[in-house]
């Protein structure tokens, strides 16, 4: 697959806010924007051929959900933007790996989750060597969000961050991103029953954390 002169790798810019802007893509003389109703299968096929408009359309379709996922793992806008760029570069350069359009969205989110996990693994040693995790409790998100102390959003985000990795990813995919259990099962390689039970455990854990912090 040919990325358009590698322009995508160098030109994706996301600087405006938490919902990010459109990627800046070098457009050839014959470039024509793709309408929102073009079937996903066509976008994938055109993307494989190096169509810049198809890349841009795929970006528009998934950017907000993937940014929100990256932010929920990093709790930092700049880091989430960097992760989003890395995620899309992996997606665009591996479109030939897509076997069926029905599994494309699950494949996209698997790439996103793996990218976030790689980032977290890289940061874990750095954090452990610098500041004890107990000293970070309740401060990391405060530095990122300017909100009223009584706002539920901060304790909820912190409760999600405190979940075990598998519970957190299932909760984010289902309750935040809106995926069905069947889709989550395909994405994570587990059974539907396991997805449901893990979501139940995640919700209970979040409720316990919020109650302990008198947030609900």
C-alpha cells in the first residue's frame, strides 16, 4: 500500500482542542473530498490504493472515538494527540492486513488499545522511578482539567483509571464508546459472557470507588 508521499506521516496536525482537527493531508491535483455516506468497504479499498481523500474520510469517521480512548488512558491532551497520530499511522500503513470490512472497526480499536498499552508500559518504569503512585493519586487529572471541585467528571475519570487493565478496556469500549458485547468479544478475543461479566465487575468497582470518595 502506498501512503501519499508519506505526507500523512508528517502532516497530521491535531492542535485545536480535545476533539482535534482534521488531518492536514497533501492533496494531489485530482484530489476530491469523499462524502460522509461512502461505504466503509470503498474507503478501505481506496485507502489501500493510496487515495488521500479516503485516508481523510477514515480519519474523520474514527478520530473522536479514538482520541477519547487515548485520552482515557493518558489523561493528557498532548499525549492523547500523539497517540492518535501514531494510531492512525498504523491503521493507514497496515490497511492491507484487513481481511473483512465487518471486522475493520474492531481491528482499528485493537490497534488503538495496543498503542495505548505500549505507551503505558513505557511510562510505568519512569513513574515508578520518579514518584510513588500514591503521591500521584488525585493530582494527575487535576493538572489536566480545570473544573469545579464538586464536578463528578474528575472522580469518575480517576475511578476508571484505577480499574485493572482488562476491566478498564471493556468498560471504555462498552459504556464510553458504545460497542456491543459481541463486538468487544471479537476485538479482545474473549467470549461474550466474559465481556458481560467483566463489565459488571468494572461497574461495581467504579461504584465502590466513587462511594468511597463520596462522589455519589
